[in-house]
C-alpha cells in the first residue's frame, strides 16, 4: 500500500495498537502526547514501499459529520503523495469505516479539468479494506457515485453544460438505467400554462429550456393507474447560469453561477442511486432546466405572469428566478399525486447568511416531519436546520395586483418567504419538504469532501428515504 489510513478510539486501549503495523511506533507516539478527539498523526512505515500511515482519533459519541470531517482531513494528509493503493482500517466501528470509504471515494474522483497539458497522474486506483466487516457497501458506493455525479455536473463550465447538452446527458442516463423519460420543451410548457418557468427562459439565445421528467418503477410493481403514481417526487432547480437578468448580479456574485443547477443534479443523482440499489419505491424526478439571461426579451420587475396552476405572480426581482421555475415544476409534479415531494435548490443567499455553508436549510408543510428531516441530516452527516413556515409570513409577499408577489423588496428572511411562495404551488394534500442548498459549495470543502463543490444532498436524501423511511412517517404510506 502507498498509504494506510486508520481510525481508532480517542482513548484507545494498548491492545488496539497491537492490530497495527509497527505497533511499537504508534504506542510510543500515543504515550508521548495524549491524543484528543479529532487528532491526526502521520508517520512513514519502514517497509520497502515506505507506506505513509495516518492515524485518526475519534470519540465514541462523535457525530457522523465529525467522523466524515476526520476522514477528509486524513485524506488531505496523503494527497501530496498521490497514492494509488490505499488501505482503510477502522478500529472504531462501522460508522468510521464508512466515513473513511466516503472520503476515499471523494478523494479518488477526478473533477473536470481542461488544462492543455495533463499531469498524467493516475490518482487512487484501489482501496484495501480491513478491520470492519459491517459496512453496507452497496449503499456506500451508490451514495458516493451519486455525490460525485453532483460534483461533476455542478463543476462543468456553462459553455459545456447548456440546456441541450444537459438534456442529452439526462436522456442517456435514463436509457442506461431503464428509466422513463419525458422532456417538456417550451412549446409543451406554453400549452400547460407554465408561464413562470417561461418568463425566466425568455431571454435565452436558443429555445432549448425545458423540464425533464424521469420515472422509476421498481421490479414487480403492478401496471396500471395506481402504479403510475409515484411514492416520492424529487424536484431540482437547474439554472445552468444565472446572470440575475434585468436585476444584473455584480461580478463576485455572478462568477460561480454555473453552480446554480446543483439542486437538479442532486435530484437526478438521488434517483439514479435508488435505481442502483433497486429500492422498492416508485420515484419520479423533475428537473427545471434553463438559464437566466439578460437581453431585450428578458422578463422584468412588475410583470404579472400566470403559473400552470392558475396562480398569478407579480415579478419583483428577476434574480429570484429559482422560485419561478420551481413554481411550475412543483405544480406539474403535484399532478402525479406523489405521497411525498422534496425539492433541492440553491435558492437564497438568506439561507447562507443564516447558516453559513456548513448546513442547508429545510422547511416543510408538515410540522410533524421536521424532527425526522433534521435527524436525517445528523445521521447522514449532511446537516440541515429547520426553519418555520407559519402562514403569517405571507403578509410579506402580498401583492396589490396579483395573487402573490414573487418576493419581498427588503428580502428579510428570504429563505422562508421563498418557501411560502413555493407553497402556493404545492397541493395541500401532498407532504412536501424544501431544501435550500446553502452547503452546495464551500471554500475548503465540507466534511469528507475537500473540493469547493461539495455534492451536498445525495447522502441526505438517501438517508431520509432508505434509513428513516420518510414514507412511513406521519402516515405518508397508504
């Protein structure tokens, strides 16, 4: 092995080191200075390959996020060596083993790069697991694959991932995973009255925007009307580049707006992971894909548009485009009558101001689901914080000329107001959660992911669906 990463308890018994190569060295280091939770120690073994060994200490009560963060730091220690064969060992339980593997998959993944001269370094090629046999390898690998797909798509430059290429990519993925696929182009959206979405797409140079609808039905599901209804609908915001429109963003705010489609990537990757795991759940994904451009046909403040469910919207700020495209997408998804619907969107700066990029915001129209939504964040390591969704917030988005104002002028609590706005497009009988992806990008990475684009959302969604049985909560499963 070129590198060996080992997690041990923060108060290890002497016998723990007997399981490690060159155990005397580790015992000496441990006795020289008492480790604390999160300590990382590195040494070079005296074998022919001079294996770089990294030891991480974790507390028995450590959270999943703490375990992932420790594993991420350990992989940073070995990154300069560019190891090919990496050993992973946990003497602190299966949760630490999974954290190491998740960090390893993230470190091994090659993000998009377009340098004219390649460094030709192959990177990590193989993991060698030992010390823990209770790993759920299928879910660990499906989760990592989904997270890395989100990272890849989100990192693609906007001239390479435009509406046409994204549609083609989704279609190929649908074919390879044997999914149903329907592309609602602008003409069909016009017939459906999806004018909130079309307002945002109006300034695009080409008429390639649309809403992708993918369907997965597990093996053995009955054919017929009931089988056509999804248990879960995953909805994602896919703004491929956001100029802000007429309310043009300044330079720093616009620079990374190719990442504004991360929510759609989370919904897509979560669906593919569920397919890979052959989850016994009927799932749809709805992806709202367009750009928000500037030009003579761009939509403007004070315009009034009618969404596909008949709700009229007074436009206040053209940079609040995410809630416009989600409005029609949520309304269309509701027509399929899912039992639970969850959307993912890099929607508001207010969520970032409230939480920084360490967590994401979650809001729901079912108060009983809030504890479960937060707990899924804790147990997955992709943490979320629940915000209120009381109806009195509606007074801030009242309109004198339409059913609802797109946003308030002041933008105080905009993550809450945006969700109250979206609530107008969700049927009352459908349980719904909205995830504002404040943690989609973070300088220095987050948890086990050491790149700025974190892929946040897939771990959370799979934990919520598969481990916390969201359909069984609050009587959602019929």
